[in-house]
């Protein structure tokens, strides 16, 4: 099965915080599953890093790809159809990165692993992290 990781889930996974719930951890640990990290996650992390709101041991251009490789995570590019689909989402949530992840999850038919319960208001399958 395929799953899309929300930004905080990616951070929790690669920083080994132990914050993931056991069911989400089991899905993430199963080698039969393909886990995706959106370019939106890299964008969000890079903005926060640049503003000093996210501390990383190395710059994001090194950190993100190295952690993706270490954890066998697949990239998910942002396509025009993902970006334009955001216009048709209800305005339950103002975070542009979350809205883009939601659009990607819907279009690609991939459940989103997230701890953000506000995303459940959208027509997207979520897995509690």
C-alpha cells in the first residue's frame, strides 16, 4: 500500500522521537508499503529552517534527501494538477502546505498519515499518527 507522510510525521520518523502511534509506526515500518514525502514537505521545512523555526543538524538540502534515503522514502513531486486542486478544497484549514498535501493525497489516492485531526474534515483518507 502507498502512504503520504505529513511534514510533522516525516520529522518525527527521521528524528526517531518515538512520537508515532503504534499503528502508524507499524504501517511505516512495513517494507511492503511505499511511503511518500511530498516536495511540499521539503518546501515547508526549508522555509521554517530559513526563518530559524526549525533546527536541523545540516541544511535542508542535505538533511531531507539523506533521511529519505536512509528510511527508503519515495519523493512525490508537486504537479500543476495538485496545485490547482487546492482551489476546490473547502476552507477548513488555512495552512497552504497542508492544503497541498491534502490535494496530493486526494488526486493520487494515497492515505495521509498525520496527527492533525483538523484534516479529517476534508475528503481525504487519514491515518492517525
